[in-house]
């Protein structure tokens, strides 16, 4: 063994004992030594053992400095392991498929790896020195980031799903882990974020979910998803006290088409039916295919059975139109069963079951029709749906009439004005009351045409009376609450006045209290515009809504009409008497006229006169009649 090696061995033994001690002293000197000899060090790292030779060489050359050289050797080894670890880490860092981003303690990006660039689309130099919030997607609320930093501060680590933005602008999901790195003094030195792009996973998750919840033929929701939607809808309907309707649609004699023309045509027919229904139904309505030739519809805002009935009728009519499939002209009819929430059932399962028995009823009744779960409702709904359809025809064929009811001045008993009230002269059913068809007209949208027609008739009639020398102070027409909030009302009134030539001061518009108070700000604006036209405004059925006195005071209204419900109890019912007195006092204090409707007995008229009510209307004075039957005579003296 050469002297060199003996020395080296001895040195190694001593190294074991003393290296720890020595390292404590070597401090700066060694550090500066390494820092100045990086090249040499690297070379030695590649050839693992050569550092020994290097130390030994030094020992050999300068025994006196043995300890120091040993120390150098020890530190050198430690350093080389660190470097090796770093080199490995750097290789891993660059090869890993996860994106890695490192920021300094101030949050400025100091490192990113290759995967980062591939995932985000940014080059290294574009992001170094920037802050990671440059990748923010806007998908998360500020609270999300606050919580993330709170967790990081508390535990030193956060992981979770986060949506960020690529350089292309695309938003994508990441699974990200962020860790705080602290230095020897426990001070925050870096943040390291490791993330993977999980958009592919999300997409396949989404596809799987879609497959599990949708019918592959029509892409409509399947029974599973539909039942889920019904459950959600019922929970929300319960909360908001709304009604819902569930319709089960079954195609009549579909089996014959399927068996006769083959399954391919059958499938195409089902697809075509799905498309047709999708086009017919409003976006808020859920359509599903439950299986076979059975479809289902969930109408979440269906307050009354008449809505469900007319929806069913629309579906039936729509499906009656022939379908053209591969050269075949196919006719298909449908039967529909309807179940309503909350009147028929309170749970999704029960609702579906009831709709199913209603469907059975519709089929037993000869198919190509609908049935409600409750029998008497079916007839009622069908009648109302029929009215809806007939009403359109009535308007075109001039079956509507305007009747006029006299309004008298209570002090003088003089006939001072009239209220125009619409009637429907039905060819079979006789004179139909507006109480029956106005609500249907409001729902079917026909109300605008009806009110415009009545207003025109009333203004023309008033012009004729004026021409004949009849001195009436006003003709009052009712304005549906559905129209009151619409801008067209102003244009419509202006147009009728212009075309009929009636002085606006003779036209009075009656608006119900609830229409005004539903949206007081809009009502106020609308009323001011109407007032600018010069027409008079009255609040109808006063006392039935929830007026705010403050709001009432601001309304440019000339008249309050006390609802007939309060007049009915006069003068005996103390509550009615008290309410009527208050309304009269209120109207008087605001400088408005008071008009009582529904006066059937002279005692009622007398009480009202004593309370200083101005005007009266009711069967005691006269019923609503056609213009030629109006009695122009003064009413009998009230006192
Ligand atoms: P309304 O505007 O409050 O009209 C007063 C209603 O009370 C009328 O019913 C009238 O015939 C009835 N009436 C009058 N005097 C008496 C009485 O002494 N005793 C009883 N029991 N009833 C009396 P009608 O004509 O059936 O109208 C009902 C409602 O239909 C009206 O209530 C009004 O809200 C609405 N309406 C009538 N015509 C129209 C119209 O052209 N357009 C709109 N949008 N609604 C109308
Ligand atoms: Mg009225
Ligand atoms: Mg009224």
C-alpha cells in the first residue's frame, strides 16, 4: 500500500471522528472554497470517488493542513450529495407531467417547468417575475382564494380543484397542490405549486354522467334525471308556494308503426317527435323520454289546472301534424295524463304514479286526448281550455258586447257617468260573464286585444252620446293588471283617443289596487304618463289590496272605488262600516273622489251618503245594460 493510500486511510478514520467537530469551525472558509471551485466540484461529482483523491492529494502535499483538508473532504461530500439531490430534483421537475410553479416569498414567479409551459401555453420568460394571479379564470369568487390562503397559512399546504386560464384564453380545471417552503429560520421563502390538467377527466366524467342521465336516441333526459328534476322542482315549488304539473305523453298506436315499418323508422319517428316537442315547449319546461314511446313533461310554473290542460292540448294538436320520415308521411296521435302538485300529489313518485293513472284514463276515453288525475277537474279544465280557443274566434266574429252600468251622484241622484263592462254573446251558452273569461283571456294573452276593443267601443259610444246632447261626466273602462305595467298601454290609449276624437277628460281608466301595488314604481310612472294625456284615473276594488298610504298619496289618481265586498255588509256589519268610513276619510283627505260599487239596497246608499261618499253604482241604481237600454232618468231620492 503506497504512502499516499495509507495516508488517505488514516485520514478517513480521523475524518470520521473529527469531521463533525471540524465542520463547526470550517464555516466561511469552506464555503468560499466551494464557491470558487465549482468546476472542479462538478467534475468530481460525475466521478464519485475522485474527491477522495482530491483530499488525499492535499493531505499528501500538506500534512500540516490535514484536518482542514479532511474538513474540505467532508463538506465536499455533503455538498456533492446535495447537488446530486438537486440535479435529480431538477430532472424530475422537468420531466414530470405535472406543471410546477415556484414563487418567491413575495409571490413572484421564479421557476416553472416544461409541463407548466405545455399545459398553460406560456413560455418561461413570459411568466418569470409575474404573479400567479395572471392565470385567474374569474370562475371562483374572492372567498375561494381567501379560504385557500387561510388554509395555506394554517397548515402550510392546500390542495383542491381550481379553474385557471390558459394563454389561449381557455378556462380549464386543474388539480393543484400548493405548499409553503420555509427556510432554516422558519421564514416563508417560497410557494411551490404542483398541478395537473384534469380537463380530460372532467370531460369523460361529464360524458359518463350524460350517458347515465340521458336517452341515447333522443338525447333527452331519461327517467332517472327526470325524477330528480321533479324532486327538485317540488322542493322549490313548496318553498315558493307554486303549482307544478307533470304530463305523461304516450304515442297512440306507435307499436303499429314500429312493427309495420321497422325499428329504424320507429326510432326516427321518436327522434322527430322529440324534436317537435322541444321546439314547442318553452325553455323552462323539462322534456324527457321515459322509455319506449313514453315522454314526460314537467311544467314548473303551472299555477292552475287550466294551464296544464292548455299545454296538453297544444302538445296533442302539434303532434297531429304529419311527420315525414324516409318518404313516409306518418300520422301520430298522443294521449296525455296530467297530475298536479300540490293538489294531486306531494312527492315526485306519487306525481308520476298519478299521471300514469290519468294517462290510462285518457287512453280508455278513446285516446288522442288528455285526462287529469282528478275526474271533475278534467271536465272543468277542458271547458276552460275550450273557452280559451273560442275566445279568439269570438273576438274575430264580433261576439263581444259592451254593456254600460250607470254611476250616480249620491247627493243629487243624477246619472253622472257609466262604467263599460264587457260581455260575451256566446252562440250556444248565451251571455257569458267577464268574471269567467277575463282570467282566461289574461292567461292566453288575448286580454290586450279585448281591452283595446272595449276602450274603442266605449270612446266611440261616448262621442255618440255627446253628439246626441247627453251630458255624462265620464265613461270608465277597466284596464287589466296584465296590461297596466306595459308601455303599450299609453300608446294604445293615445291612439284610441286620437282616432275616436274623444276629449281625454271624459275617459276614466280603472286599475285595480293590486295592479298598482304589485310594482308601485312602474305604476307611478305609467300613471303620470297617462295623466299627461289628460285621462282620469281610478283605483278599482279598493280595500282588497295592500296599499301603502305613503304610496297612495303619491299616485296621480282622482278616484277610489270602494270594493263591493265592503258595501255588501252595510250598514249593519260594524267592520264593513268602519272600513268604508276609513276609506272615505282617506280619499277625502287626499283630495280624491269616493265611489262605492255594488249598492243593492237603499240603506247602503243612505249610509254612504251620510258618510259623505260622492258616487254610487249598483243594481239599486241599475244593472249593466246595452247602450240603448240605459235609463237616463234620475234615480229615486235616497233620503
Ligand atoms: P269591476 O270592474 O269591479 O266591475 C263591477 C262588477 O260588479 C261588474 O261585474 C258589475 O256587473 C258588478 N256589479 C255592479 N253592481 C252590482 C251589484 O249591485 N251587485 C253585484 N253583486 N254586482 C254588481 P261584471 O260585469 O261581471 O265584471 C266583473 C269584473 O270583470 C269587473 O269588475 C272587471 O274587473 C272585469 N271586467 C269587466 N269588463 C272588463 C273589461 O272590458 N276589461 C277588463 N280588463 N276587465 C273587465
Ligand atoms: Mg271596474
Ligand atoms: Mg270593482
